[in-house]
C-alpha cells in the first residue's frame, strides 16, 4: 500500500499570502530586526547559561561533582588521544571512535586550560542548538515552543549540561532532524557523525519516510560513518576497544531496575553499591538475571519499533522527530544504565518535536520536564544521601523512573496511533 506524505508543515493563516509570509519570516542577521518572540528566549538563554557556566567553577558547588569528570577523565583521555591512541584497557572509556574529536576539541581553544576550553565548546554547541531551533521555529507553520523547551529545560539540570559532553552529541541529533526534510543526505550524514560520537543520534533517521529521500538518508549516513571510521583507524590505535567495557556493564543504581533494588535494600535485599566501569552499580543477588532481562526488554522494544516502521503509512513533517523520541525513550528506559545527562538527549529531540504543530509528543515532553526536576534532586543536590541509602530520596529516584517509563509508553502509543493505527491507515486510503 503506498504511503502518504503530508508535505511541508506550512499552512496559510487568515488568507495571508504564503510567499509574503515566508519573506517576512526570514531570519535577519541584524538583532534590531529580530521580533520580541525571538529575543525573549535568546535573552533567557544568555542569563541562565552564564549562571550554569559559573556553577562549574563556583566554590559553592561541590568541585568534584561540578567538573571532576571533565578534569579527571576527559583531560586524561585527551592526553592519551594526543599520543595517537585510544584509552586501551580503560574500563571507563565506553564511546565510539568519533568521541575522540569531542574530547580533543577543548585543546584547540586558545588561552584556556582544559576545563575552561570544554565549557566554551559546550556553550557554543548549546548556542548552535538554540539558534537552529529559533530559526526553524520562526518559519510559517512552525512553533517557537521547541526553543523555549530547550532553554527552560537545561537550567533544571544545574551545572550538569556544561560538565558532560552530551550537549555536543545532542547538537548532532538536532541538526540531523532539522536537515532531513530539505536535505535528506545531509541529515543522514550528520546523524552518522553523532552516532560515531555516542551511538544514539542514529535514531534521528529512524523515522525518515520511505522512498527516494530514505535512500539519500542511508547513503549520507553510511558515507559519513565510513569516512569518519577510516579517519579514526588511520589516526589512532585501538578505536574499537570501547566494545569490551560496554559488554561488561551491570545494573547501574539510577536505572529503572537499579532504583527498585535500591529501595529493596530497606526490605531485606542484601545488595550493595560498587563503582565499576565508570558508574555506581548494584552488586548482589539476582543482578545478573535482571541485567539479562533488561537486554531482552531492549531487544523487544526495538522489535516493536521495527514493526512500527513496517506498518507506518502516514508520514508528517514531525514523524522523524516523533519516531526518534519514541526510539530514544525505549533505549533509555530499558538500559542497564541511566545517567542524569541522558535527559539532555531527550530534551534535544523533544525540542525538535515541539517546533512542529503536528507533533504527537507534547504530553511526553511535559512528563520529561517533571522527570528532569526530580533527577536534579537525586543528582547533584542529594547525591551522597542517595548512595547512603536514604529511603525518601530513593523513592524520588523511583518516581523519576516511573515518569520515564510512562513517557516511553505514551510516546510509543501516540506515535502508533498517528501513523500506523487502523484509523491512520484508513485516513490514508480515503485521501488517495
């Protein structure tokens, strides 16, 4: 059965000429010509990001939590990579070969130490994300809700967005999703670059409509991935050593099953917490069994996503972003590891969804806002108390994970109903 694409998400309003409206919506380089609705989120972005960046260095923050990972891990990796090798044998190095470019980027910032250069690189990636969301959101038929989502969500995580490299990874996913509609090959290529840094941006191309555009997406993705892999293999030794550390990971206590085991300790469960493979994991009875179960849930989730891909017939301009959100939530919720910075990924994709009027994911983003606020309570505000076994804070973590699970189910259900349900398929037939 042929599929139906509803075309560009541009609708004339109140009889206004479409070409004239498009002309007025062009993004001027002169700030004096920018409308208030664009200046407001930019102003909020500037104020909040100044505070967030200051928190990374502030004596009021716990220095170890604020920039310890950048200072101790990223800087160490950059030194090793500068010698022409990946951190071979380091169990904390769990990233694809393209991550070398991100880790080395702060070294190229003149006049700064590594931590300062890292914050500057991350700040520029953040600025690029909000600029792209504003530019696309200001077009006729689009919404600035995506830009507002991004600028409002990041401060909820305090200093975390500028103390991890996940904003840079999210930048690739946002650029890929924004490019798919007009330049499919470019969207595929950018998604591949992101996937070579931290796998999950590959989801950006999962919802691309079938046909010639999909072929362009695949060509762009494969070509970029192959080119970057070849460069990494030529420049560095041991580009695939990260696979060993990933395969050995257990149940991290912030994950969905990990948080339940954390609470179970108050009811006689004999498990403990141990630092392994770069995170704090639950060790004790049933952990191996639960770990295997989570892998099976991940496989089952992606089998469902592939079934959706086969059954989907209605592809609107928001479908690639909506599908990426559903796939990413399945990936995060069924993972053996959930770190606070994973919320940055979700909000990047969610912000793209909200730039489209036809998106199915608005209520999903609302649940993610609540989950993010609870995440900051757990880390960094009361991190040590959670580890020490505080029952109330453990319950906060469980509620956060319940919200993530609810967001996952809601995202998948709404995506299916809009694109692959019997009603959607019937509507497609009637429109032909």
